[in-house]
C-alpha cells in the first residue's frame, strides 16, 4: 500500500479510532474468556498489568513511591 492510500484511510478512520480500538480489545477479551476461562484470563490480565507497570517504571525512571501515588490519584484514594 503506498503512502497516499495509507494517509487516505488514516484520515477516513480517524473519527472512529477509539471505537475500533475498544471494540477490538473487548472482542479479544471475550475470545480469551471463551477459550481459556475466567480464572486463567484474570491471571493473564493481572500479569499483563504488572508487566505494563514495570515497563512504565523503567521507561519513565519512576520509583515505587511515585508509582503508588499515581495509582492512588487515578483511583481517587
């Protein structure tokens, strides 16, 4: 696909990008629930979240206390 066609489709789909992203995420979550069950999916999501947090700490050079503060502010605690 050349750059002109790619730019065309990116501009056409831009108003719907979050609908496309979230529909895809929840579709994949539903497939995981059907294929491996609730418990295994929950464990998989917990490990993915832990991996994301560790990666965020390494990327942004955060310590554990600033991470806890940011999570607390998101949760409103």
